[in-house]
């Protein structure tokens, strides 16, 4: 009997001063809540938004993609984000409004 492969989200967060950070999470609702409830540097956190994400199956696949993205320079990251999200909308609302959002629904 094979187990269900866990889904992970590889994401790019755009923060204050347009700094982009790459991360990976198996539960984006918790990840977003953690950033929003963190007191230190609150203005930086409130000014950040998820602008890109990819769904990956398994931690190895997600970690490999995270590593690839972290090796891109700022211009390459920006190009990737803009190709998928030209208006740089905050995609975190996907997980805020519905806890069954992409990273929280194992049956994607």
C-alpha cells in the first residue's frame, strides 16, 4: 500500500523595497499566519505579499525547485513572477479565504 504524496508550495514573497524571498511550505495558511502574527519587523511583514507559487509533490521535489529559484538572480526572479502574475497581486488571499487552498488540500 502506497501512502499519499504530500503537496508542497514553493513560493516567492515580495517584501518591502521589492526584495524577493523564496520559500517552501506544506501549509500556506499557517505560513501566512506566522508572518502576520510575528511582532518583530511588523511593517516589513505587513508590506510583504505572496506573488508567485508552484505546487510540488513531495518534499524532495519542492526542495529542489526552491534551490533552483534561489539560484536565480533578482532580474530572473522578477521575470518569472511577472510572467505568471503581471499585476503583482497578493496571492496569499487564496489561503486566507479558504483553508482548503492549494497547499492545504491533499487531494489536488
